[in-house]
C-alpha cells in the first residue's frame, strides 16, 4: 500500500520548513490579501480632508482615472528631438508594463500605435472627448481582442492600488436614530438583513457616484473654494472642461432621494453627512462591476434591476415610498468602462441602444432618469462599420483608433521572441531574423508614399541602395530611426511638418497583407524547414523560403527582397571592414590636431604645433596626405582647396572663438574635431579589406582556421585572422562559425569590389 501524502502546508518529507514558519507565512498571506482587497469606507470628514490635501487624486472620474492608469504603467516617452522646435511628438514609449508584463497573452504595440494610443489617453484627461464611443479598428489578426483584454485587466489591477483609488458614495445610517427605529425588530430574516448591520442601515450607491456630488450643486463652488488651498488646482477645477463634472453632475435618484429624506428627518446637514462613508469603487470584470465586456453572443438585458425586499425595507425604515431602489445594467459601469467586443449580432443592438446615452448621458429606467458617465469602448473589424455608417447622428459620436498590423520590425521581432522563445535569434545570423520581419512588414505597406515626393529632392540616389518604393526607408522612420545613408540635405529637410505628414500617412497602412497570426504560422513553417541540423540560418535561406512560398511571394512588393539583400550584403561588408580595421585612434587625433593648427599658417612655413608640440613642415603634399584620409582620394585639387578654406573658417569663427575660448572646451570635444575624426575613421575603414580581398594566402588561412594547418601560417597573418573573428563575435554578435561564414561570403561574392564605388548619402 502506498504511503499517504502528507497535507500541503502542514509538513514536508524532509521537514525543511518548520510548522511555525508555515503558519507565519499563511498569516502574512492573509494580511497581504486583506490589505490588497481593503475597501473599508472612511468618514466623510476624512474624505474631505483627503480631498483638500490631494485634490488631483480624489477628484477623478473614469476618464481621468483611465489617463492616470495609462501613465502609471507607461513611463515618459523619449523624444528624438528633445526640447526642440523640430519635435513632431513621435515618441518612443515603453508599453511593456501596460500590455505585456503579467498579461496572459501579451499585446505588442509598435511605435506608431503607441503614439496613437497615448494621444488618445491624453485627450481623456482634457475632458473634451467624454460623450463619445471609442472603437479600436483593425483587420482580423491585428490583436484587437488581446489589446482590449489586457487594457481592461490592467485598469482593474490599477484600481486595486492606492494610486488607482476612485471613490463612491456609501451610506451608513444609524437605525436607532430614525423615527421608525422599532421597525428594525420587525424586519424578517431575509436577504435584506445584510443591509442592517450592528444597528446601521448600509447601502452602496449602485451608480458609483462620486461623494462630492452629494454636496448641492448650487453650493458646490463656494464649498470647494473654501476646502481646497492649492491655487493652481483650483484654477483648473473652476475653469477647465476636465473638471466640469465636479461642478455640474448630480447624484443618482437613490442617493439624492435618500439625502433629501434624511435632511427632512434630522434637519441638520452635518448629521446627514456623517452618515456618508466614501469607499473605493470595486472594479471587477468577472462580476461586471466597473468593467463590463459584452461579446456578440451575450443576451441583451433591458429590464431594470429591482429588489422588492430591499425596497420594502427602505420604505419601512424611512417611512416613505420616494426612495427608489431601481437601476439599469448601465449603472454597474457608470464611472467605469463598458466595452463591446466586435460589433456583430447582439452588440449591434447594444450599440444602437447606447446612442442616446452617449449623446445626452441620460436615459429612463421606468419613470426614473439615470445619468450615465461611462467610458464606452469597443473593437471592430472594418467591414462591421456598415451597421452604423449610414446613421448620420452617429458620425460625430464615434472615434476610430487604428490597430493595424505591426509596421515596426523591432516590434515584429518581439512577437517572434514571445511565441518561439527569447533565444530564437540565436538560430539566425545577426540581422537575418530582422530581415525576415521586414519582408513580412513589406506586405502590409503602401508602395506609394506621397510625403516622400514632397520631402526627397532626388529619390534616384537611393535606388541602388534600397527598394524602388523606399519601403526600407519608411520602415526605419516608423521605427524612429533616421538612416545614416540619407544625404545631409535630406536629413536637414526632414522637418517637423514632413514627419507629422508621414505619421498621418501611416494611418492608411497595415490594413492588409500578412496578418500577425499568419506571420507566426509562416515563421513556424520556415523554422521547421531550415533550422534542422544547421548551426545557423542565413539570408540565403530566408530568400529561398519567400521566393518559393506562393501564398507569400505574390504579396511581397516587386524586387523588395533583392533590395533587402543588397543592403544586407553592404552591411555585412561594412562589418567585416570594421572588424579587420586596425584602429589607431591616438594617431588620428594627433593628425587632426596638427592639421587644424597648420591651417592658420602659409604653405612653406615650418611650425611647432600648439596641441601636440610636433614640428610640422607645411607643404601641399602635407595637406594632400591628411585630406586624403579625411575626404578620400577622388576629390579634385579645386574641391580640396575649397574644403580647406571652409575648415579654416570654421576653426577660427566657431571652434576656436566659441567652443575653445568661450566654452573652455578641449579641442577634442569640439564639433569640428569630432566630425573630422569620424570621417578619418570611415575613410581608413573603407580600404581596410583591400589588402586581403584578392590574397589567396589570406583565404587559405581563413579556411584553415581551427585546424592544425592554421599553425603553419605566419604569426602576423594569424593575428589578423584571430582579431577579425574576435571582433565579429564581440562587436556584431556572431558565433565563431557564423563569423567564418560571413568572411567567406564577403570574399567569395567579391562584395568589396561590388560596392567600391558606392557612396552613402
């Protein structure tokens, strides 16, 4: 007979943790749960004290709460042009805490959608977009449902934190002070007994009304003026649209009637206010409180909620039938979120029913007017707009926010990592997985980009480098990067207006092509075909897959893959050049310092450099040597002398006069010096592979690497090869096998010859 398992939390087989420690852990768990779920009401006086000290946190409706929730999870964005008039507001936002972390199914927002979403949330704070319904529109497979589920999950979690507390009215009336106190003993044992506890009649506002609304509207301004001492907040409170609800909204019929009845009974307002105990609104999607999501198949409920037993208790205790205990299903999400998951079937009816409520914020529950201030949101497929597009009065009440297919290749890779594991990149040579993602994204983009025609003076200059439709340029810009291969002129002309127009054009992209789900299916198919028994996946594998996948090849823009491979080959050539390049920074800096100082003297003079103490004989040959390193050997004498004159002018008027003398900067930190050092390094790097590209001895040494034959080669050559492979591993992330493959690929395909006349920008 097998031994019985010992009960969990009682004892372990090895008795590692004592029973006392287990009991303490259980007690701590209970304490943490109580603290997390604490919804104890506070006195109205304590509430007012809190409101006077923290008015911005206390006076919040669902729109302000939603805005604060978003910024609670999303750190401040990074601007590509900080503190500059050129900023277009296209920020880099980290959305992981909002849509990825602790979410059952992560939603990955690219930079375009992140900016769109944050802009929408910021609009909520201003209070000008409240009487609307917000539809997040996108094609099938764009992640709309995942987005909405994660968003509302995080809203619910936020409301359980101290920062996310939002208050509602809770009544606690001492029964023995009521004229009908003797009724208490006559109330039968039934479900309403829960409302009479310890001689108190307790009732929570079914409409989640904010406690400040119980202050009569005509007295509210003066009361708040005395209560709040923060002058800046008070200015916003009394003058901004954001806080208009604080001054103008009224409590629900139940609270209003109960307040007036108690005022008639006690004739002392302070006594009535002492019966109000604000408490935190309990948001629970599971029970439809504060958050309700309706799927198309969910039945439509129009009947009001009533409870005859509770109503009878109220009537008996207060000796009146003018306190109506009746409310609609919409009361559950008043000051909360009502969400429609797809506008189909029953959700079409719900949308039509919401029309009047969205417009006026009021609807009838039998003979009672119910005021609703909810955040109405939903997700919708483009084809489902047919259900309301012809209803004219809907047109100015619906805001559409696009959830398109991902257009940022970095985000596409994040999705791959989430689905296939963080180590998926290790299966590919560096940047090859990114290229896989770029090909997928190319199917989602428009091949025509009108803003490029207005911006780029000469698009032909890029045709040898990237695709004819400039999709590769657009991908970099959508990722927030300005490519270094753009000309200086085009970089300068990339103005705030151009950037804003480009972002606006993105609203029309990502609506077709390979969906998110299809992308994962294709990658899975690719991995099953090319990752078996291989050390790494190459760009050639990617090209073979896409060109032979019929369902995909017809979606990919013409010649895009060839252009992508072209830029890939150029980049791996640059990597090998940099890896083999023997970088002597000290010599370059010394040459530039001497050159800048020499510009102040005439040809034929012999001088001692102020910066290095070197003796310099200034000749035309001296200038030619340095300027060849800086600007290349293919410029004319006339161009060289013109550049020399410009360099001297910049040195005198800016470098020396402003940066060195006024700002007390070392010459090495000046803009001119830094720019020259970059050009010097780039030009040396340009020719770094030339001694080896046609050197058969070098190629045999590469082939012999990691074999006994490698030891037969001379030490200087082995040093170059070892350094080359080591740099490719440390600087560019190659494995040793991957580095060897790339070196051989560059040499065998004669990439240095193919790109020798290529110029960036």
